[in-house]
């Protein structure tokens, strides 16, 4: 069975484990933040919007190796509207700190 093109960069078992751990950590932190922020009387439409945007942010982590800046921007923007995206923001921030050269860091901070 042919592997998905989305996971083409996951060449070995370690890469798949790291991706799974990143998504799992992001989901866990986001779920904790969601339970803390959202009330029991939250409307169904708001809950659906928060869930969809949070899951989109978490799924964007699968592209964090190829496009760390884009994933960071997506998670920040989605994190403004969804507490579920807060865990993905933390993972994307750590990923950008690891993968980007120092010149890219200073250009992101100075803007």
C-alpha cells in the first residue's frame, strides 16, 4: 500500500513518532485550554467553530518541517479565535526556534 504524500517526509519510524507526539501534545494542551475557557452554556455553533479551527491548527503541524514560519503564522492566527489551537501554537513556536536560523528569528521579531 502506497503511503500518503502528506507523510512523504516521514522516512523512518522516529519521524512518525515525533509527528505523533507533536500532534498529541498540541491536542492535549489545547483540550485543557478549551475546558478552562469554554463554559457549559456555549452555543453549538461557537463550539463547532472552535473545534474546526483548532483541529485545522493541529493538522497544520504536519507541515512544520517544510514551512515552519507559515505554520507558526497559521497557529498564531487560529489561536486568536480558538483555545484548542493554543497547544499547536506552543509546538509551532518550539519548532520555529529549532529550525530557523538566527537571521530569520530577528526578522520575525522586528516586524
